[in-house]
C-alpha cells in the first residue's frame, strides 16, 4: 500500500470499522437504503444512536429500524472484524477517500467493500474483460492476448474470477506483469471456483481481490448477478469476448450501458452459440474489437491522457513497431515441418493429433510430433485435453 493510500485508510478507526460492519449486517437493510441512510446521517455511529421512531421517519421499515436501534448485529460484527484481521483484509466504507468514485456513482453502490491486496489499484483506470465459463480455444486465446496487451497499455484488468474467460483474463494479465482486480461473489477469504485457489493467492499478492459480501460468505448463485454490477461499475468499459445471448457476460454488458460505461465486444463465428452474445452486442452498437487499440481509442480523452502518461510511455506500446515480434521458426528441415504443422492448425477450432498426422502426406508421424513440441515451446501452438492442438492467436 502506498503511503498516500495508507494515510487515507488510517482515517477509519477500529470503532468506526465495527460500526460499519454492524450496519452492513443489518437484516433487511438493502444496499441502496443503507447508502441513503449514511447520506442522511453521515456515519453509522449516528445511525445506531438514532431511535426507532427517528429511523422510521427516514423511511426504514419498522423491523429494520428496530434491528438498528437494538444493535443486534454487533456480536457478529466483532467476529467479522477478527476475520478481517486474520485474512489481512481491509474494509473500505462508502465514505472512505479511497472508495472508487466510479462505483460511488452507480444506482446502488455497495455500502462497504472488503479488499485483499493492493487497494491502491482502486484509483486506476479499470477495464472489465468478461465472457463465458466454457470458452472455445479461439475465445480463450483472444481473451489472453487482449488482456495482456490492454494491461501493458496501462489499464487494470478487472473480472469476476469465474472459470473460462474471467480466469484467462486474470492469468494473462499477471503473466504480462500487469494489474488485475478480481471481484468475488463470496467473501474475500474464500475461493470460488476451488481450482482457482492458486490464482486467487497470486492476485491477492500482486493485484487486488474485492467483494461487497462479508467474510466467510459462501458463493451463493444469487450473489453473482449482484457481483456483476460491481465489475461494470468499477470499470471505464466492459469487453465481452464470448458468451451466449442470455449469459452472465451479457448481463454485465447491460449493466455497463445502464451505468454509462463503454461496451466492447469481440466478434465470433456466427455458427457458434458462444458468439451470439458479443455478435448481438455489436449489432446493437457495441464497439467491435480486434486489437487493444480498438479499446483504448474509444475511451474518454481524460483516460487516454492518463494512460499515455502512466502506462504507454513506460511500457512502450505507443506504436505498432513496439509490439513484440513473433518467435522465429527453426531453420532447416525442422522449420519446414513446423510450417507444415502450422498450416494444418486453426485458432478457432482444435485439431486432434491423429487427424493432424493423417493430414500430412510428406512428413512422418515422429517428425510432426517433434514439430508440435517445438511449436509449443515457442508459444505458437497450445495442446488441449484429449491430444487436441490449436494455433495460438497472434492478433496479427
């Protein structure tokens, strides 16, 4: 945490933190109503000091007003505070100087945020990359390439940590040395899905894990649509890579439009159900994306200037000449076999090993297998389960 961010965070005392937690835990007090209560009374301490009749006068239901007046959630709040400490997490209330301004402006901003990692990333320009949990090889490759390039251009890549496109976006950003934020649909001290435990740990160390749900909250299905509005609310824009027509990524895109955010989409194969969502978004006016500058060029002028000074100048992505060159193929006979193997592979459709070997009339099976291994080492080919291979999308 930077000294400036740390000094801002120290404004919240342990007692204040306890009151925020207790207010967050009041049953029946919705997100919007809780924020309205704070906007009227300024602090949760003032809310708990108010009488039931005063709280009802502010529009709260009798049962909710009674819960606040009785202070019935303080025991649970003490436990939450202990769990925050154990996890090394930070509570960021709605009135905190480090609460993201983008999120504060949405219709129903969270009363509190639970954060684990580099909270200074909340002050950066974020781009959401979202998509299906069951991506095609093409979708996964595109998500990885665009996330890495956009991160190197200075944007913080934000997503929901789900399987598929979300995971690809987070992983590629970290691999590229960029900043990433994962918004959980559970407590920040839990991991869902479980297979992303290692990735979650890396994000908590190098990026930021964020949630509006209290500690130890399980990943209930109803939490994820709620989570999606935070993903879009924090971002300057949402990029949809793959997803069905009525998928979670389409919901996130709709929320982004309602929140006044830019919506971007990667076009896909018209015969693939996973392309229906982004293709429909493009028909409805979303910006078509083929490479990173299609996104950056559409952002607000202030955001572009900020990226130019903080990101592109440092990472040297300001012109086409700075894009890393593709790895060179081996020379001699092996290079010829590699070129033949690449010519048989596609980026958007896996090819089974036996099909590859049968398709080659010139080279032996052992030569083709050796070439595939060489191409994997060069990062030009990826092996998928079941001995299937795809060409890695280069964006060129």
